[in-house]
C-alpha cells in the first residue's frame, strides 16, 4: 500500500508535466527558420505537377511593419513565402501569421471570410462584364477543415487567384495561387495546407 501511495504523486507529476509540454509546444512562436522549412520547393513542384524549378522569397512582415506597432500588437510572427518559376508564370504565396492567442487568430480568420463575402456582394452590384460569372467567385467554408476552420476562395474571375485560408490554434495560414493563369485545384492547395498544418 505504501508503494502505491508513493507512486501516485509521481504519476500525477508526470501527467502535469506532459500537459504543460503539449501546451508549450502548441504555443511555440514560428521563427523564420521554422517557416522556411515548412515546405520545400521540390515538394511544392511535386504537388502542383510543376516541371520548372521554383524559387522562394521570404518576407518578414514584422520587419517590414516595424514602425507600425498597432498593426503588430497582436502578432508574434508573420511571414510570407513567394515561390515562383523564373519565367514568372507560376506564383504561389504562402503566408503564416502567428498571433498572440487563439482568439485573435479566430477574429482575423472571421474578418477574412466576412471581407470576401462583402467583396462578392459588391461585385454582384457592379457592371463587371458578361465574361465574369459571379458563380465562379467562391468563398466557401469547408465542413471537414484543415485545422480548426477553413475556407476555399476562388477569385480568378477578377484576377485575384485561387486559395485556401485555415487557422490552427493561434496560427492563421493563407495559400494562394497568384500565377498569370492560376490553374491549381483546391485539392492541390489543401495537400499543401495539410503538410503545413502537420508541421506547425
């Protein structure tokens, strides 16, 4: 009985430390090094069936906006990687924003979704030509999302590309095909997104 009693505190301590370890892992800030290793250009080429080599160009938005503290008050880190072919024909943007908490990430995600809905509503009231079908403009929430929530957005009809947005905890991820003639499928972009989500 004495041995059992003495083991219980050790077991409880292990459970607590394990829980703390998981919590810390989830809240680790995304560094530039971690961001740059989320997906390789070769992996991206394979998913997109792109035969031409792609090169990445990383932008640190916290550095770009360092003189605008209000814009960054709720952001731990914010990076964009533009992966493109030398001819400029293919261009994929991957943006990861690491917010200070889950609530801020959710608010920003909801804002992106609402803004897209508003944009589509505005296009519906504009004379934008017969070549553009409003049915081709999409901003659709996904029932089985990557992460906590996900939306598919297709704005190729107004030359704004096709992409997905998802959030995972305090992190918000946007993947957009902004090629000259974007021809990615949602399935391809979601394959990229699943890789990122597993590595964040």
